[in-house]
């Protein structure tokens, strides 16, 4: 009986755990566009994450390993300036379920595995610009708005 109670507690404690309920990657849809928003097909892109470069052609959906810290994407196309993206990860909602359901065990596991974090799911790399894409700005079914990291903050 004691083992059954322990097993039931463990299931309840980990039920909100992102390590159990989510995959180890965020699938990021990457499109490339010109400054005026026209699609740029077959750009040579590279995802940089944890010192590893993963090449791909745009448009494409690429798996970005979940972890704290940023990821980068650089796209090149002959006759065009390079486009760069900085992807900012944020703690996902599944991790907050740990607080309500399972307490600290799941939070520790999610942080240790990196599965607590998510990246934006859809971005548009603008050729000739460097933009940041923050998961905090994510809206389901829409590309995440890119921001110029050097632009002054809006006045409040």
C-alpha cells in the first residue's frame, strides 16, 4: 500500500511537469522576407544553438532544442544582404503547472532538462536586418513580431 501511495504521489507531482508533457524541442517555422515583406525562398539558413550550427533552407520548420538562453538564425541568399534573428526563450506554462500540482520536484526537473523553456513558434527573418523574437510576444497562429535590438525603447 505504501508503494502504491508513493507511486500515485509521484504521478500527481509530475503531471504538470513540462519534462513529461512536452517534447525537448520547440518547432520554429522560419520564413525569409525582403524589407518590403516579399517572400524569399531557398535562402541558406543556419540555426546556432549551444555552439552547434544546423543548416536548413527557408521556408522551413526547424527543431530548436529547449534550454535557457538564446538561439540564433542567420540566412543568406546571393544578391541580398544577410538576415539575422535572435530567438529569446521563456519559461512555458507547463512549468507553472508544477507549482499548482506537483510543487518543487517538477520545477527542478524542468529546469535541469531545459524543457521549462520555449522559443517563438513562427518567425520571419528580414533580409538586411537583425531582429529579436521573444517568446513573450508569441500569439498562436501568427508570426512573432521581430524587434530591432538597437532601437530605443518606446516612451511611456
